[in-house]
C-alpha cells in the first residue's frame, strides 16, 4: 500500500478519539467549557447512558455569532494564544479540541448567545459539517446538545460499556465537578429524572450533603490549609465513616479533578491504622499549586497530572490529613447495630447552623476511665464508663498496646531481648530466606538474632522479650511471610511491630482474671490510639447511656 | 450396686480424683467420675485421657457394680453432706444412682460404666521406689521451668532420668533450666530416661502432701506410660515421646563472678522490683560489686518502667571475682528463689549475655540456669 496523507475527515476522527472516548468525556469537555465560560448554573441532561443524548445548558459568557462556526474548528480556542500561556493557564480547557472532537463523533447542536449581543445563534453539525445555521434569541449562555455518539464510528461504539455503566461514569464525573465548584449550581437529569442538584451557594459541606447525604456531611472534618504552600483545603471523613472503595476520594488540583494515584495513596496512608482492612475514606481535597509546579498537559483528557516535587507533596498531604484525623474521638461515632442515633431529624437540618458545631475544636483521643465489669465469651471485656457501656475486644486492645510499645522501644533503640538457652533451629523457604537477608539489620533491631546454619536453616539465639513465651519459630516465619507480602504499603518497621504485636497479644477465647482485665484497660487508656488495633479494627464498641435508656424505653 | 461408706472418706477420695477430671473435652464422659464397688472398697476413677487417677476408699459393699456420675455434681453434693454414713444404691438396669444419708435423699442420673475410658493397666516394666519427701522437693524445684507453650512438646515435660541409685529431674523452657538430683529408695539395674508431662507431676505433687510411704514408680515396657502408686491412690499418665535436648551443654562450667546471698533478703528485694518490672517486660538489672577494704560486697537490683518510675535496692553479698552485671526476667528469678528451701544461694555469672547459674548453698543436688535479657546498660 502506498503511503499517503490522510483526508482531513479521517484525521479529525482519529484525533477525536483521543479526547472523546466515551459519553463521560463528552460531558467532561462540555462542562469544562461551561465552567471556563464563568457559568453559575450548569444543567446536564443525559439519556441512554449518554449515547443517545447529552445536553449541557449553562448561563456562561456565550459565544458571539461571529465565532460560532470557528469554535468547531480544531485547535480553535479562546483560552490561550501562545506557548507561554500553557504554563500559566488557569482555565480547565485550553487545547481547542473539545467541540471539534465532539462534532466529529456525533451530531451536535450549539445554541448560544453572548452577553454583548442582541441575538443568539444556533448551529447544527453532522459528522463535523455544518448542516444548518440560524440566528435566534435566547438568554445569555450556551446550550450544547449531542445526539447519537459514535453513530458513524461503529468501531468505537462497540467499545462502549453498557448504557448503565456509561451513565454511572457520567454521574461520578459530574459529582466531582460539583465538589470542585461549590459555587456553581449543578443539576443532573438522567433519563428525565433528577439525579442530583447542588445549591451553588459556595459551601463544600452543602455540596457533600446534596451528593452523599446530610448525615455524612455533618460528620466530615474540615481540612484547613492555613496558608501552607501548596494550600490544602476540603473535607475529610472521620475514621468511623468509610466506604468499600476508593471512588469517594476526590482530589482536585487547582480545581481540576485529577486521578492521582500518588495523592490517593497519601490520603490512605494518613488513615493507616484507623480503618479496617478493605475500607476507604471519603475525602474531598483541594490543592492549590502554582501552575508552574504542575503539568496537566500530559494527556488530552487532562485527568493525569505531573507534579514537580512529588515526594514533598506526598508527605505534605499525608501529614496535613493525619493532623486533622488525630483530633477525632473515634468510638463514640461508632453506631451500635441495634439502634440508630436519635440525634438526626430532631430539627430541620440547617447547614450553616451546624457548621459551627462541626468545626469546633474536637478533643484529642482519650479514653474515659473505665471500670471493668466482666468478660463476655472469654473475648470481650465489659466495662463501664462515665457515659455508658464499653465492650473491649481483648485481643485488639492488647495488640494496640503491644504495637505502640514495640514501636516506641524500637524508636528509642531499646528493644528488650531475651536470650535463648540453646539456639533454636529455624528452617526457611527460599522466599523467607530472601526476605531475611534483605531485612537482617531491621530484624536485629527488633531483637531477633539469627545466624546462618547450613542451607536455608538458621540458628535463633535471641528473641524479642515480648514474644518469648510464644511459639518463636512460628513468630519469625510469620513475620518473614508478612514482610514479603507486597500489596501492603506499610513501612517495614510497622509491619514487624504489627506482626509481633499480633503474635504476642492475648487471644480471644482466653479467660482473664479481673486484675488482668483491669491492667489491660489501664494500659489501653495510656495508648496513643486506643480506639483501633494496628490493623484498623475497632478495639471497642461504646453503648451510650442514652442509647441504653432509649432501648429500655426509659426515655423516648 | 449397693454399698455404704463414710461421707468424710468419700469426700476426700473425690477431691483426690477431682484433679484429673477433664475440664474441656470432646468426650463428655471424661467429666464424670467412675464409681465401682469392688470387694470391700469403693473405687473412684477420673481421667482426662492424658492422665488417670484412681483412689480406693473403705466401704461396706453389699452388691458389686459400677456407674459414672458427673464429677462436679457428685463432689459438690457429697461435700455439703454432714459427716455421716452414706448409703449408695443403684437399682438393677438403671442409671439413677440413689443416695441416702440420715434424712437426706438424692438421685443422680449417670452414664453406663462400660462407656468410661479404661484405665491402662501397668503391671510389669521398670519398678522403683522413691521417698515421697524427696520427690516432692524435686518436683517443686523443676516443674515451674517447663514450657507452657506447646510448640515443642518435649519441653512441656520433665526429663526423668533413672540412673542406678539416682533420679534426675530436668525441666527447660528455652530460657531457663532446672536440674534436681535425688536418691532412689530402691536401685535400678540400668539407665532409663522418660519424659513425664509437667502437668502430671504437678498433680502428683499435690497428692504427695500427706503421703508417708515411699512412692512406687512403674514404667511400662513400651515406655509409653508411667504409674505412680501412692497409698490408696494411683496415677497413670502418658509419657511424652521424643528426646529431650542435651542439657549438659547448657550448664556453664565456669564463672567470673560468684555472689553468695541470703535468699529471704534477695527474694524480698526482687519482689519489690517486680512492682516496677512488671511494666517493663519483667526486666530487673543486677549489678554485682565485690567488697573492697571495709565495704562488704553487694548486689544492686534495679528496675525501671518507662513513664512509670524506677527503684534501686541493694543486698549484701559475699562476692568472689570481678564486678559484673546481668539482666533477668524477674519472674524467672523469683520462681527459682521461692523453690529453694535452703537459706542461701550462690549466683554465678560471667558476661551480661551468658547464662547465669543459681545453686543452693549447702547441698549440691540442684542447679538452675537462667538466660539473661539483653538490655541497654
């Protein structure tokens, strides 16, 4: 086949594919245009998963009649003029590809009127060509309606997911914009039903209330950037409020929604040890960076960003969020299964009234003084506090105490070691041996003394005191296995401390005397994070006096 | 089955056998006690499948027979009866045991004696005898050093060595070792080593309290079971299979510092330190200073718990050698000190990381080795 230059139509269809992958990307481009046009209200309507119809109506600046046709040409944009603008752009879009790409992929109708003009214009395009154009008056703003996405591109149509999948992508996407722009009133109609609507009053908590529910919005903690660079703001869920996936972590850089694995990880790391395995936080995080420090022009869809100093950003985000979380009392937020909190719905919910009480400084994590009443199922300690009943999981609680002690000793380099009378032989598998070799130094710091003794067998001469009265061979092999497990992003020393704590902590099912239980509770009271075990499971459940009285019908 | 016996005897017998009733078992009948009327005796048997205890009490048997009754129920009932004659009757083809004592009557539902696990019969094998007092002291001085953790089963037992005229008991849990030697009352022809569960010896120790006569020890020919015969009581136990680690290597042959110290004083100070040490993984530090000029030698004992506090105390000691220091788990130290009946001990150490040895002064039948803790000094 001879080489030849492609026809313009083919080029634009190929290029369109980079920007327009699915209905959600059409919504993204159109909504960004609306936001860049300074809209204060944006209405999005979707039908058939966005494949049949996408309509975006805004009250933005509009396009003047003279520029309407130009808007559909490739690389036509009002947002930048030369290369230097790229590094300082503050608008969401700037490539000038959106409208032309959409027009190449579907039938589009644009109906707009600029503020300065007395009459608006309406233009309809099919397969990138103008089929109809007329002058028509309307209120200021722009309406873009797209019909039958990829109708002429069956190859692309084939790769779309089902209508419901595409629809949920759009909902998720628009949710992100609503969170990023609390001052804009968003309204999403899916198949002519209202999906959500925000107030556009500028309150992020208000947006969260509209999107995720009022109860959740009430509980969210405020991230305050206090003039740090980069400035950080937003809302963060307390550890008692979790979701089973990461899609509730929304990160915005300079108000642009980004999918940054780096920052998502920083968020999750901030919650380490506070959440149960497999649970994820809800977070809305706004980062304001000088535009020179961030490069959004990685991919036409602009969802990926590059940062100049990733390491600094990671630790800054993680530490700031951790600081917010460290002020939360946790277990009181715990809902008890058989009853619901009575506080809700007691009055009509007023966003701004609540704001004050939610942001008010929260007490540091501290347990009240507990009095041991007894043991349940040889596993839970029943204790009484000033405000009701506490059920303490003895294993989780002891694990937490041990964990903090082990890490503290390690940090002070005062790990206590018990020598063995005669060395114990430990046989390792190849993977364990490799882990041992690469972590020898750290294991010594934690009190293990292992000497090579033939192929893959080692002589253990000393062990950490805390595990001395357990099966020490099992302890070291479990530890090596846990260290080798890669999926867990926790630092080595925390993994070691976690394993040793778990191994040496008293088990569920073990009968404890009153004195032992009292001692355990006293030590837990002194722990830094007494409410969760190192794996993030709660150490206790709190039944408030109020809940108990309510259950017994003493109060209504 | 029909018999009568004194409440006092039955109560004593039940308390003796009660110690080997299974507490948690998948075989419910092991929570019962077997009552068997034989000739002029009532035989009581309990078992937890590792060990079985049999006790005979005097009774007037009118009709032989056997039944098993929940041990707890029977013991609690009999203990609450006045010291009087109890008539016990089991009607033929019935499981309902009837008790009559004065104006008291009771019925207890039992399980057929046929279902009770048979007690192993040990008639031949190696037989020897030992004085009850010597055995009791030996068990007391070693049994606490056996492992409670069961990853190495042999360490949960007491290595028992019969050597001609001598019996050695050895226990070790990986961090400490206790060795007690005692004479046998009857010599044995050959050397013989078995591992007896520490639990069995603990129970035996309780029963040795009111035993005057020598205890007869029989090990069966397969070396799988041991029988202790006391007056009116027999204990049969499984032996732990396997070989005990060679402990002779573990006992240090030399020392650089030896301190002789009064046990009561040492014990008192150790107990005091444990108040702090229990919040610091049980660590106490010993500094042994030899006497110089007019100053007596001493051991300085200190314990410190992070964020809680610390204490330091001194005891006089006759120190031979150079200044030395070592850290122990206070539990290990007080375990051994409280098991020694003599008034003084010698503590022999060399470096902070090599084992310390404790020997009673005046006898040479006991050695205790404790592995130190490696701490910051």
